[in-house]
């Protein structure tokens, strides 16, 4: 066991062949991400069959990045039993066609002492026009993260962060994101139609539906492309959830939504073809869904009875919704 300021760990702080770990009181310069509802977020990822959580974008110099957090480890990269932490270079970076070298540090806050555990793989990392992700699969053993004496996980919350030093330009500001659960397990039954071959695309739900989260109402609708959209063009019905009043996300806030869409079999009374997705909604990105929701011929199958009466009944199930509040500092 290694002792550090009264805390005990079995990883080595000084072995240069492994990630180097130190503590410091100064907060990360470039990105801080606070998670208030850690267990709910992990459960939501599992529900959507996801292994990692990708944060909103942050900038360093002329580049845009996101941080990728694997709460139960990037198993494919040897991270089983660990927390894995990565940064990803975004395609919309202004310098995306340039090759850059960076030095990256990851952070986890000890909420008891106010100090940050700093995790760093020594040396610069190379990002070319193809490679866009780098990180540490074995950043911190899960047993250390969850040990209440260590202060990383306290009252279902944790704070992580990153610093990215780019050789070509120095980042000039930091960004803090704060994630809070605002809803759990609500659903609505929405009718699409009646429609026929002469109804113009896309088909919107006849009514919008309002769901209140933490006292704040948000208005939604469904949108159907019978000829398919994107990868479903010509073969599938594409179905999307749309946030109507996106102006509520105009102050730098974003929304992470875990939702399910399914169709009513009007003969059996059961819902089928359930599809689950976890995705971001922002002021400029107001819809998310499934380009290959269901094959066109399955909609009209006599067995499924989805289209009986000339309309579709869709169950919209919100598993969980998270609000991300950003503050520059």
C-alpha cells in the first residue's frame, strides 16, 4: 500500500512506465465536469447499452474537445475494474486538418480535502487527421473511487476534469459543466396520423406533449419519415423525438435524454419494436431518434397491426433526463 497525505493506495505514484499520479489543490485549467447524480447517470448508460459518457464540447485554443468517461472501465482496452478517462478531438475543430501534439492530464476531486488527484501518462500525445481519441484505460481502480475514505465519490456525486496543453497554442480559458438529474421514468402515448400516401413528409404528431421536469415544462413532438431518413432512406420508417421549445436551452445549457420509442400492436394491446437511445439536445440540435426505426413492410404487417385505423400509436418513455449547466471561468 502507498501512503499519500494520510490516504492509502496500492498504485505507485512514481513508476514512469505507468500513469503518474499526484495531488494538487489548484483546479483543472481547461475543463471541469460535476456529476450530481452519478448512480442515475451510470444506470441510464446501462439502460441504453452504453459503456461511456461523452461530455459537452470545450475549447483549448483553436481546437474543440470532449471528455469521455467510462464509469466501469474501457474493458476492450484493459480497463476492467478501473475508471477509464479519455479526451476526443472533435471534427468541427477549426484546425482539424492539422496534426498536433498535446500533453493531457486527468483529474478527480477529493471532496473531503478539496484536492484533485492528477492522473497523467508522461509524454506528448499525437493527434493526426485520423486519430481523434486518447486516454488512460486504468486511470483509477474502482475500489479506490468508491472508497468513502478517499472522497472521490460522496453523496452520489463526483467531479472530474482535464487539462490539454497544445504545443501550437496555449488554451486561454476553462469551462465547468454541472450535471443534474431532472426527471426519471415518465411516458406519453402519442398518435401519428391518420395519414396516407398523399400526406406530405415528414408526419408530425397531431399534438405536442408537455412534460414538466423539476417544475419546468418542456414541449415535445414526434416526427415520422415514412420514406426513411439518413441510413433508413428507402427501406425504413424513421422516427424522431423533437424538442419544440429549444429556446429554453439557449443560455449554454444542454440536455441529455435517455428515451424509448415503441409501437402499439392494436390487436394484442402490447407495445413492440422498442428502441432506446441516450443523446444530447441543445439549442441547435433539437431532435434525436432512429433512422432505421422499423422496416416499412413490418409497419403494415397483419401480424403487427401497428397501422390499423390508418395511424400509429407511439409510446414515448423518458427513462431519465439530465440538465447540463455550463459556466465559463
